[in-house]
C-alpha cells in the first residue's frame, strides 16, 4: 500500500539510501495500470464547457448496501512524491494517480463504493479558471442532475489554492449533497504522510448522512470546516485548514464525523447556477500596502486587455480589480487610479487580514465592499457574477446588500 507508513519504512530500509522515490512511484504506476479494464468506462471529456462527462479510471467492487462516492483527483501534495521520507518541502506534487490513492487506504471501501476520476494531476497553483468551472460542472452532474449517479463527491486537491476551488463549488452547487475537498501537507513518500488519513476522513465525512445540507466542506487533520470560511493558515504544518473566526463545524472521532450542531446555512450564503457559463472572465487581484499608488493598474492597462479597460472599449467587462489591505482601505493616491476605471469595471475591496468584514459605507463610495469574503473568494464570486452578466450596480447589490441590511437593522423596531 503506497501510503502505509510501514511500507514506506520498509522501502526505506530496503533502499540503499536515497532511492526511496523510485520504488514508490513504481507502486503508483502499477496500481493505476491494474485498473486498465476500468478505462473502458471512459466517455468523452470536455474541459472547456458544454456537456461534461465522467472519465472514470478507478472503480471499486460494488457493495449494494454502501453509498456511491465519486473521487475526483486533481493532484497536489496528497498525490506528491519526494526523494526521501523526510522531505516535506522539496517533493513533486501531483504524480500519484487516483487508483493508487484509493488503494493505499482500502478502508474507504468499507464505507463507500468508490469511482475515481483523474481530472488533472498537478500542483493547485497551476489550476486555471477553466478548471474551476469544469470541476463545478462535474460535481453538479455527479450529484444534482436528474438520476445523478453519486451520493457524494470527494475532491483531492493541492492545498495552496484549495480554498478557491472549495468556495467556487460551494457557491455553484445546485443541491444539498455533500462535496468534501481534501489535501495533504506531506507527500505520500513522507514518514507520517497525512494524505491517507485525510482521504479516509474525507470519504467518511462525505457519506455521513448528517453532512447533507452543509455546503462544501474541507476535511483535513481531523477537522471539518465550511468552504465559505476555510483558509490555509500555515504554509507547512498539517494543522493548517481553519476558519479562525467561525471555527470548524465538526471533527473526526475514530474516523467518524461528529458535528457540533445540526446543519445550518451560513448567513448571506447564495448559490449561483453556472451550468450555462462557458468561461469565467478575467479578474485581477492587487495587494494594498504602504506606498501603494496602484499604478500597477496603469502597468497592466498598458499591456493587452487591461489597456482596453481604460480606453473604454468593449472588452472592459472582462477585467476587474480587487484590492486588499487591512480593512480594505485604499491609499489616497491609489483611489485616484481606482476612480479612473470604476465607470468601466467594478472594483471590489477585500482584506488581506483574512478575518473580519469589509463593510459597505460612504468611505469609498465608488468601490464595492466584499463583506466577509477573503480576496481569493471575492475574486471567485466576482467572476461568477460577471459570467452571469451582472452589471456593476447588480454586483454591488450581491456583495453589499445583505450586510447593509444587517448593519442598518434597528433592534427596537423588531418589537
Ligand atoms: N504543491 C502545492 C499545491 O498543490 C502544495 C500542496 O498541495 O500542499 O497546492
């Protein structure tokens, strides 16, 4: 079994010294090759929009009493391999295939029938907007379509941009069935690799009946956290995916999902239908800092499509900007650059702090406030709204209205 610590240790003992990666990679390759028959299930694959099909490359034996989970593998450290068993920073992400991932933890087959699909196998930093749209469509088809074939979806993913994919699916899934996104901080070749346990916990959570109606979840390191709030909080440690302010909604106890409360919808959460969207528009993100005059707008405008923005040509709706400082504040000199483009494109301000709100108000009347969403999630929502054809004032309403009503709510008038 690829991930078994004991096997890794045994291989380390057998290997002369640094040649650990080779035998482990061979195990992975063999495991995937063993599923060659399943490749007959491959249907056409469409990565750019339109009808999506499942490219199943792993299928477990069926047990009639168990639910059906589709694992969509995308790569990342959970599918990574290093040159030594203590290497947790210099490894190659996205090399182990879906069949090997599942076969490394056969315990998952006791809780669910599993189909595996290798959507892509790469580090999550290299995933594109097209990927986000594609995997959302796949999840919707797997779970929410009429006669949907699956009870739950688990996505294995690199951790660096995991919260972007998780949030995008959370904001676009058209039904209440569980989607669980999972990764690992240590590659499969490391001592105490966290991938195997994370994977079994993710599948267990996905098929737990009380996971229904909780939106997309991230399960790692024993914790269950809502995608809308989760963030990667530590660059290297396994204890990294958290919702600092909102907390985790549950945890895994002896690999059983335990929730602290019944399912509840996050305040203000809305779900959007992107089934007819063919591509997400470009949205750029800028960091605020002392001395920032935001003339990067001008630099990007001077190159390609961003130049078209300021010229006010027809492409303008395809480029939008986000700003993020401590509370979404914008420098005096920067606001002049912002104001020069806000008639053409919506500008949304978020916060790099990753906690708290950027509240709507009179402070920057030309700029839209992101509310509780962090910059990368704000970017995703902005892409969704633009893709659905919303204009600037509609985008402002989607971002700001719920929070505005909350802030303006007068307690005494409620009695
Ligand atoms: N290589 C990074 C990624 O795929 C890191 C990781 O997975 O932990 O996001």
